[in-house]
């Protein structure tokens, strides 16, 4: 089973501030773990391209896009909100994150690979139609979904977000799009705060309380996501793969383990096999305890490769 790994050294150059949890080392530790487990050399590799500015219009308003481009600093940093800042490398890294999703979507739909994991940063699922927030600038997964629909003519794309924080940006961008089913599990209450009501064949939000462990998480997914997915029958699954619901993560209070990420990846694989000809594009979101992140992400990739 061929799994595409998409990344780029530019994504390590973006830094919000020294000591910030969304740090460059997040990519390095995952790459190191993939090599340690002898997974890296068995992936198909591609450099994340810089997305054209025009593709951002599939998910963001023109004035917002212009503001991001003119805000990008040549030196120093620019603070966009309390959590989100740009250094001279941020815009390029963010555009490579978008480009990774588009490239991976093309490769999977065109059957050049079975599935893909995009190892890029900054993450994207908090970036709204007209706002950067929560470490995020562009809606990577939402843009990949729109690309699959507009370029490849897909009628049903599912976005699955198991990051510990609600994917408010993805929700904002795809809201009302009948061709996209958005499923999100998250700790509530926790940043960014609210979430929208569930709508059949459109949105499945699953709030979880602090202290939730693997069995409760798995039961919630089985009772909500899986029936909705089987009804929707996606032709492609795009994953917001955040690993910050791990018990070791410092930014939240869910208590998942490495094996819970193996479990949910297997569920996603099963759904993709039933409805989407196995087509999955996974994109890194959160995860801030570096050892747990490296283990969980590599476990995720191992399942995508059909090795677990």
C-alpha cells in the first residue's frame, strides 16, 4: 500500500515565538520517529509546493488574503492575534501547507498512491473565512476538499477532525456546502469555545468533557461519526490529524493514548475502503507534547501504510 509523505524544510522555518508550543521541532520529531520505525523510506515522498494565491479564494475572502500577504514581515514578527504571529518565513510555510493538501489530493484521486500524510505547519483548522486564529492562517483541509470538488468533480467529500480543539475554521469555511460532511470531536469547553449545531449530511460535532478516556472517545465516534459517514458515502476522506487529545499533551484535558490514534485511523481506513476506494488525505494539525506527538503521528502513518 503506497502512502505519500508530503513535507518541506520551509515548514520548519516558521516560528510564532521562542518556546511557543506550535514549534518547528514538531515536524522534526515526527520525521525522526518515522525513520526510527523504518517507515520513512517506505513512503512515497514529495515536496510540498507553494500554492498559488488564487486557490485561497476557494475558502477565504479576498480582503483577508490581501491582508495576510501585506502583513508578512521581511524581518522580525507581526502579531495577528494573541495566539498567531508571522515571521519572515510564515507566509511561504502556510502556502506550502495549502499546496501539500492540493498535491496529495491530486495524487490520491488520480490513484498514484493509496493515501497521503501531509507533514506541514502551521496548522490550518482554526483559520476562518476572513480571520487567522489559533496558530492558523489558511484552511488547509477545507481548501483540499474544495479542490477535490472543483478540479476532480467529486460530489461527496468528508472532513474528519480529531484534534482536541474544535475545527471552527473548517466549519466556518464549509458551512452550507452540501458536498462536504464535516465531523469534529473535541474537548468542550476549550478553545475556541463554541460550535455549531449538527445538521444531517453536513455537520457532526462531538463535544467531549475533560478527563474523557479512550473507551468513551471510541464509543462517541462509533455512535456519531460512523453512521453519518455510512449514510453520506464519501468519495474522499480528508483528515485534520491533531494529536493533542493525548493524555500527555499540556494544552488540553482529554486522556487518549497512542493506541486510540491507531484505532481511529483504522476506523477511517475502513470507511474509506467501503465508500471512497481507500482514498484518504491526512494533514497534521495540533499535538504539542513532542514524544507523544511523534509516537501518535507515526502510529497514524503506520496504519495508513497498512502495517498495523
